């Protein structure tokens, strides 16, 4: 399973179990955050979480004595959620907290030797919408 798939599985759980699924929020498992023409689907479908593809960056961490290379891989996954700024759901703080904590699902038991797992988000208010952009970053060696 990929990092993206593991995060989506965690987010698919109910709010009570640390996910985002409830009667008010949903997770889109089959679509990427944008349609074919590049328009963001998460703005059109409010209170639906969209998870983007994994992006990987490899950096040479150091060179060994026998001239071998050790690489560090940083994998980044973004997730998006939009809400009506004038009508924020009461579950919003819990959903945000659960989305930030979803990084904990990526560990050695899921087959990833993650050295560092980070998550954060930013919010942008445009017109009457608040868009939350979550970013998960995982570092493996």
C-alpha cells in the first residue's frame, strides 16, 4: 500500500475513530483534487476531503567509505477541504485535528521506515469559502 492509500484509509474512518467521515463530512476516494482541466473539485464539493498524489524527492544524504550512496527520500501528500466561511460545521475543529493526526498511520507496521513524519495546514479565505490545505511530509532513509 502506498503512503497516500494509508492516509486515505485513516481518513475514511468515522470522526469518533480519528477519521473525517460523518454525516457532514466525506472523503473522496476515487478522484484527485482537480478535474482534467485543472479546476479544483474541493471548492465545488464542500466538506469533501480530497487527497492528492504523492510527490517524492530524493537527496543524497551522505557517501559511505566504499563510495556507496545513502539517500533520504521526502514524500509529500496534500489534502484539501473547503467549507462555507459563514456556516462552519461544529465538527470542523475535530476534523482538522483528525486530519493532522492521520500522519501517525505511516509507521513501521505499515511497511514504511519513516524517520520523520510531519503534518501541517494552512487556510485561505476567498469570497465566502475557507479552503484548508493539509500537507503530510514523510522522511525515509
